[in-house]
């Protein structure tokens, strides 16, 4: 059966609560700030929303259920989205269908996490059962070493160089310098990238994100409601989602996007070359390269070279991670699964301010999440467009 | 090529002894199967008894057919190194102190792909031989070893960090009068031990092994009687801070049943076995546990030598096997206490040794030299459970299969 489109449902009021490296506030605080920021942008009050989707790693012992009482909300539709880097697109997919079906009128999708001193280590040490049993005891201390193995194999199989990946990181830093909220404020040269201290070979310092605290939010509502509220909005042209794809691949050199890529472009009625900008999940540059391959921009193994030949800055021929992405703006837990999405909504609604890509009308956003053991299990993507 | 470990310099008493940290030790219940196999030096993975799939990491259901009938089975040790990294930064305190650390992805011949510690002599992309080994936290971890022996391979930093190899270590053997003591001393020195201290009780009694031991370098005899707390405290006061491995081989084996045995023998068996272990632990345990990260010759292990029948009573040696069972129970608790300091507790279950007290028993019996070899191999491989000799291995297998049936069979003299 052909999938139903998202006619009549739109995204609006993207909001980013500025990140901080460490925070003694709680996830509840961060989520409240982002929700309040998004509602303020829309001219709404908490009573106006009847749907609430939450992604967070640091709410414990609470869940989104407790958040309703904590924040004084009474939604008739409530969702917890535990997909990490894919949580933004997954929340969007679910919320859009709920609005389309009339189960909710306005859904607030929020991701937020705090990062106290030593919080990241504690989060990693209990991340998943397989991590507990089979990666954390091996010194991995998080995804760095897991992705070092992926990058090692990618470079060996496809002949990519560290400089190719450096090109991605350097361009994102240039973009971040335009984003006043980005944690990274200093320019990054390719030489800085190549000579940085090793973290887990071949991954070095500037292949890694900076864990931080932060929150992101946006609203899903009917097009009619957005027009009534006089809000700039983005259309959802297509989405895909996949979990635990290619489980028998010995090393993850492709993600679930490769399963669903044809459906994505078919549903959107577009091709990759139609995109004015791309927001990938950039926990490491090599992962961004995988997404360009699996989402149809180039053949498998050519991602690094494909990107190296392009200008990925805001004014370039292929603007990529225009807010600086996680590599330069910071990785705020589950908000890392929203950062590209809120920025893409800003871009196609022409509200991105200093990071605005000129005439941006079509954006691809890609999400990737949850290193359960040796690979990311969740992949998702969506195409957003400026209403014609 | 592994750089051979240099003998450690003399300890500088003015410098702080590093506090032992441990690698992450929390595991799911299913994953403890890896530790059980590692404790015995076996290479086992979780296998579905319905569809035969071998899976890793351990799960609670089969990832192929959803069956919950899962068992641990020995698997081929071959593997191929698919990707590797050298970790230079880790938020974990244990690994932070030991960087850089090599790790990689291996395709196991058994089927699954796994993350593993990688021995320094395994070349990029090479075939490897896998082992399940206990790490400092006492949990089983996968280690990819070179396919063939390489020079000094036991000195690899990762193996040294997790293992209990006697090389460069100073070792106390509690009972010099035990039949295996001379062979054990020799074997430890051959394995590279820096020094062997031997405890000798009742010096006035004849001690036939004296000339053999006196002829060995780096061996010293010390007054020690595990039934006498004062002698233990005295010895711990003089050498307690430099015992890296303690081998408690004191045991009292006498034939006799409950009716036919004497209270005196039973008391001696408990005094020398169970209570002796406690006395030694009181005096030597704290220093061992505090020195778990003390450089090349850090404290590493405690060995408890037990009669094979510690797992199941032998009516012909009622008191001795009861004392063995009590010693085993205490030693298991000691294992939990010493784990916090990164000290491994190795149980060596010895079949009947070919000595005067087992004289009426039929073969097979365990030559003292074979027992000595089993202890040293257990230390070299970093094990927790060793069954030395055919009788001990037989009892262990039957105990694993069905302890109640084993008890019945022991009663029938089988």
C-alpha cells in the first residue's frame, strides 16, 4: 500500500535553548526552557498544546509522564522517543500522524538533556545492556572507539583519507562561527584537524563532538492552525525510519537509510540534487559521509571524496550542517537528534538569521542513533520544504 | 613484537602506592556466562539449542528464532581481525591509567562479530586465536591473541594488566611441607618469579626437602604455621608488603569416616584448612588488596589449594573433605572481598596426591609435580578454577552436570 503523504500537517516554531558545556540544572529544566521558548515563538501557552513528545537520556527517575505533572501539562497524546540521534525525525513522524488523524491538534516535540560534571561517563557506563556487557569493559568509554573501528574499516576499504573527513569538520566550524550559540568559537583549519591529538585512532580530537547540556523544540500542527497563528511553517515531503538494519554486516559501513532511500525520494517526488541544504547526524564526520552515500548523493564508498569536492559551508554549493552541527555547536544528549531538524525548519522558513542559506526551499534532514553495541541502530530521514 | 618486561626497580617508599582501580565490572546475568568460562580458561559462547545459532553479546533469547533455550558451548577459537583502534582517551579511570589501549572488531569463526582486546603482536587484518580471560574486575572478556606464540607474548601490557603471571612477582607458599612445595617452587622460578618465600612449620621436625630448596636461588624459608596466628602476623610484618601472590597450600588430609575418624584429625583439618585460610587472610589480605595496582610486580593473586572432594564429600575422608568444603566456602567469600583490590582468587582442586595419606587409594593419583604445574599454569593464564588431575576433572564434570547425583555416587564409593 502506498504511504499516505503529510498533507495539511506542518512544522513550526523551532527553538534552540543555547547549550552549555556543563550544567547543574536538570533535564526537566532544559526541557521546560525549550518548550517555553517554542511556545513563546508561536504565541501559545502550555494549555494550547494537547500533544507532547519527549526525548531525553537524563530524566531519570522520571519519564515524560512525570513531566506532564512537573510542567503542568495535560496532553491527550503523549510520547517518549528513546531514539537518541534519530529522535527528532521519529518524533516528527509520530506527531504528524497524530495531528493528521485528529488525535492531537498541536504536538510539542522536545529534546533536552543536562550534563553535570562526570555526567557523560555515568551515562555511558549504563547506556545499554550490550554496552555494559560487551563494549564498556573494553575501554571504549563511549562511542569514540566504536566509530574509530568503523572509520578504520571505511578508510581501508574505500581509500578515504583523514583529510577528506577533515574537510567536513572544517566546513562545519566555519558555519558554527556564524552561529552565536555554538560552543566552538575558534576557527578550525585542516591542519588543526590533521594534527589534533589522537582520541582513538584514526579518530582525533576534531572528529569528536563536545558533550554538553541543551535543548531543542518544535511544534507540529495543521497547516490551517499555523496560518491562523500567522507562523512561518515547513512542509513534510517525505520521511523514513528503520531500526537494526543490515544486522549481519560485520562492520557498519551502511545504515538503515540504504533500505528505505528509494521510498524517501519517491514520496518526496524529488532527487538528492534538488536539496538546497543537508543536515546529517554528525557525531563523527565519517557518519556524515555514510549518510550522503546511503541517501543517494553518491555511490557507496565515495562519500568522503564526494564531500571533499564540495563547499559545505553556508554559502557553498552543498550547505551542510549549517548551524555547525554537533561537531561545532555541541552534542546535547538527545537534543543531538533534533539539532539538524530545528535548524532545517529555520532554514526553509527563512528564519535562520546568521546561518541562513540564501533562498533555501528544500532541506534533507537525517538522523542516526543509539550505539547499542557496535553500531547505531536507529536511522531516519525527512525532506522539508518551503510551502509554495 | 612484545617488549620483554624489565624487572621492576626497588619500590620507593616515599612514593604513593597507586590505589587499585578496576575496569567496569557490572554485567547482565546472561553475560556472566562469559566469566564462568573465562574462570576455567574455556572459550564458550551462548548457543541456541533449538536452531544452533551462536550469538554474541549474550542475550535472553535467540536472535534468530526467539527460542529461550540457550546454552554455553565450547566454540572454535579462530577469528579474523576486521578493524582496530588504539584508544588514547577514555573517561573510565581504569583505562585512563593504562592508555594507549588496543581494541578491535573480530569476526569469530564461531559466527558472531565481537569487540575485543587486541594483543600487541596481532598484525593488522590478521587471523587471531581468541581467548576468554578474566580482567581485573574478575569478569570474562574477549582477547584476540596472536595465532602462534610470539616471544614474550605474556608481557603484553593488556595481558599483564588483566593477568596474574608469576613473572617478576614475589610469591609466598604457605606450607613448605606439602608434597608439591619443591616442584612448585621450581616451577614458579622457571616461570620468572622474582622470589619464593616458603612457610615452614615446626622447624624442629625433620624437613627432607630442605637441601633441594636450599640449592635454589631466590628462595627463602620462614617460620610459619597457619594454625598459629602469631607466626603469621610475624611473617606478614616482615614480608607482607612484598608478597604479590600468596599460595595457600596448607591442608590436612587424613583417612577416616565420621565414626571411624578422630575428633583430633577433624580439628586439625579445620584448623589448618578453613581457619588457616582466615588467619592468612587477616594478616596478608589487606596489603594484597592495597597493592593491586602497584606497578609491574603489583599484587595479583591468592591461590587456595583444595582437595577435589571439596565439591562432594568423600565418606572415606570425611573430616578432610568437610574441611575442604569449608575452606572452599571461605575462599569464595574471600574472592569477593579481594576483587575490590583487583586480586584474583584461584582455586586449584587437587585430586588425591601420590603421598603417604592417600596410600591405600587406587590410581590415578596426582604427581606433586603435576599439581605444581597446574598451579603455575592457572596463574599464567589468570584462571579462577583449575582441576588438577583426572580425579579432580572427573569430579568437576560430574558436579557441573548434577551435584546431587555426584553425592550419591560418592556415597557408593564410585
